C-alpha cells in the first residue's frame, strides 16, 4: 500500500540551469518498482525536500510518457529550501511525496483549439501539455502558446522554442527586456490583444493571481465560456493532503480538489484568485 505521508528517496540523474534562478532536476526513484509504476497527469505536483529541512510543493514539468523512467521538477530559488534544491548535483538524494492534486483533464483538449497562457515561473506546469501535443500524444485542432516573463534571464525552456513554434503559434512577451530584445515588449495581456483567439477555444492559464484577473477578463471579452477557461492555483498549496487548510477556498481544498479548476467553478468565490 502506498503511504502518501511517507517520503521516498529519489536520485538526481540530470541537472539543467534553465534561467538565472531556476534549475531543472531530472529525478529517479531509488526503488525501481516505485519508478516503474509511477504515473501522473500534467498539472499535478510533488512535495520535495530533505530531512530536517521540510518540503515544498513543486509542479511536475515532464511529460507523463516518461513517468516510468523519471520525472522532472523546475525549482525556482526563492528561499532556504529551494536554494538547497537548486544546488543539487548528479547523484544527490532528495525525498519526495506524491503526486498530489487533480491535474488537467487532457481528454477535454482532444481535437479542440487550445490556448496555453503562462506567466513567469508559472509556465512550468504547461510544459508537459505542450510536449505531449507537439509529440502527437494529444491531438488538438489548433495550438497557441503565449508566454509572458520579466526579461531574457528569467525565460524557461528556451531550447524547446523552435519545436514549439513549428507545432503551433508561439508568442513571447517580456515586461522589462534588455535593449537588444527584438521581440514583443509589455504584459501578457498586451500580447493577447494582438492575437486572434477563437471563441470556441479552450484556455489554460498558469501564473500569478494578478495575471489571472486581467487575462480572464480578456478571454471573456473574446466570448470564451467560463467552463472553457482552466487555471491552476498551485501557489496556494502547502501540505498537499488537505490537513493544514492553508489552501481552502470556498468549498474546495486546492491540494485535493485542484490545483486545476475551471473559471466556472471559481468565479463566484470571493478572493479565489
């Protein structure tokens, strides 16, 4: 029986420094039988940490197709624990629990027009969806990817942009780019206003709450239905198992009922985003 309260050791098998403050760790369970049977959905998260250091929730950012071999976490250096995680090297050991939460229901995306909108490090949970769509594991009628970030130093997954652009429409905008930046400048809503988005699209949002407020307003103005706007409230999670109640919003616990919700579920809840 799998005990979700019991951390399990994982080993670092690859390290990539994705941005000035974010490291991508490829992890593998020490117990081969656990790895063989491991499975998750895009949008689910793991708790990762060390004995006597505590743990933190991090969204899985690798395709579910590789789950039996490894999984990847992109960890931003924002505190003592995440700083220690960012210093990990090949062969180092950490401890994880999970996966937790309800991820994106990819069955709803099949043969649909899909708009993926990410802000800053919130772009991380969208990577598994993009990889599975580009590879053909999820068939969509149309794919649009819009990514807003502070500057070039904070952009994630740069090496994959050519593939993503060939498989769909990729739009990137930077709020405070360096003077040599030749692309779009401004906020993510500035980028959306310049692009054609069909009213029958399904939109998936991951980013800071302030981004949600303005992006949802823009999408509703494009006549996209609230039930077709999906967002992740991953930033509200803490314990991961519905015990601490830090993530309670209205009738929901984000860690158990989410972190993925439709705007139709959240629109009547005060301060949901």
